[in-house]
């Protein structure tokens, strides 16, 4: 029994020694193997060499339609509405009558003012005659100097009464004219808030109706303040910047008429942190209505840019973007980049990488900084 046990123990030791030798030899081979990955070949990646390209620069931002002109119709005299002179929802021309306010009191006021003028003119004639008569009498001392002075004062008072009467006539004529309410602008008028028989006053808060000019319309665009400087830079030197209104992004529905960008605000809204832009867009069919939310595509024209496919970038915890670069020794390393917007499915590079450098498009998930890779050219899908 002892000899058999010795033989078994010896066999076990031989097997263990052989296993240890094989494992140690394999480890040494792995340490010296290519790529430092236990003898594994370098990771295969698809790479792309960056170059400068000419692109049509565009910026798509949220916007809202607002009226080009809008007028709230309010009375300028007190009275009873006797007639409504328009159809609700119809197109109104500037100067078209809209309401008639009872004008009987204002006609009476005008007649009274004219009568006061006639009376004042009669008083003026009498005062002039008296002043002329006293002027002759004072030469012979037939009247006192005080009496002549009183006659001159009466003449001056009569002249003033003429001015007051004429002003009263003008006011009465203006008030009489205000009894007919006219449209201050052309456009489409909404519903009337009053009917015949309603009492209106000059200081009422509610308007009688609202006229909205719908051709053209404004598109009020909102842009994050952090991006406003980049857009302002792209706008420098351009006098006419086209704007396309997108009605439905998913369906690709756009407004048939292009507008133009008119101005940009000079302050950042403290509540939203955005900068306002405004475009004017033709609206001949009046399909764009005030309050409608749209997206506005601002066409900034051609420019040269370095583009990186978005699929080649990763997002950092701080929100920044990183790409993997490959140097002349086929070593891969991450590189932080900043972008100046998007173009189709690519980022427009602002800084961090330049034309001529090589980046990893596919396969960066399996590499680490400083690792040697096996690059092959990347071909975008047709």
C-alpha cells in the first residue's frame, strides 16, 4: 500500500509541475504579445480622416406667429351704438366705417357752438364800434380816459370770445366725427363685443372689436442665449437672411412662402435665458394665424466647416462631447471637442480637432486610451 501511495503522489506532483510550467510560459508569451493584450491582435476600428467641406449653414429654432399689425377698436365719445356697419370675420379696409354712435347730442352741441360764435361776432362788432367812437370823443375830452380804456377792454374781450367760440365749434365737429367709428388699419376683423343699443364710453376697458393684419405676419423666434453669439457671427455682413417656416416637422410640411430675418434683440430674457429674433413672412392665403407654434429654419448661406459624424461622438457627464483620434502610430486616444451646431447628422466643429486628423467612427467602444488599433477606412451607408 505504501508503494502505491508514493506512486500516486509522485504522479500528482508531475502533473502539477507541468501545469504550472504551461501557465507561466503562456503568461510570458502573453506579456510579450502584440498590443499588450495577452497575444490578442489589435482591435479593428473604422476610421475617417477629417476634411474641410462647404455646407449650407442652417439653424432651426422654435417660433410663434404674431400679427404684423393689430388694432383694438374703442370709442372716443360716449353714446349708444345705433348701427354695426360690418360683418364679423370679414376683411376690412383702412378707413371703412365700423360703428355708428347716436350723434343727435353731438349735432346739438355743434349747433349751439355755432350759435355762440354768431353771438360773439355780434358782440365784437359792437365793441369795435364803441372803441372807435370813444377814440374820437377822447380827442375833445367828451369822455374820460377811463371810459376809453373800458371800451378797449371790451373789444379785447370780444376778440377772445370769438376765439373761444371757434374752438368750441372745432371740438364739437371732432366729437360729431367720432360718433362714426372707422377702421384704423386694413385686416380681418373678429367678433363684435357690442350690439346695437349698447352704451359705450371713452374710458371703457373692453374693445368693441379687434382688427388683425395677417399678410404678412411676424415669426417671433426664441434662441438660447448661449448660442446667440454664434448666430450673430454667422449673420454679420448678410442683409437678407431667408427664413422657412416649418409647420409640421414629422410630416415635413412647410409654409410655401419664405420670409426674411429682420432683427435680433440686444438683451437676454432673464426668465427664459433666450434671445428673441423676428422674421417677416408673406401670408397671402392667411394660413399662418397668430399664436400658432412653428419651427423656423434660418438659412445662413454657404460656409466652410469641419464636420464630425454624430455617431462618432460620446457625451461626457458634464454634457461635453468627445471623439477618439488615431495618430500615425495607430494609437487611439480620446479628444474633447466643442461644436457650433448640427448639419444633417453631423456636428460642426468649433474647436478641439482640425481637418487632416483621423477619428474613430466605429469600434471605439472596445478600446482604451493609448491602445494600438487596426484601422480601416469607414464608408458611410448609401
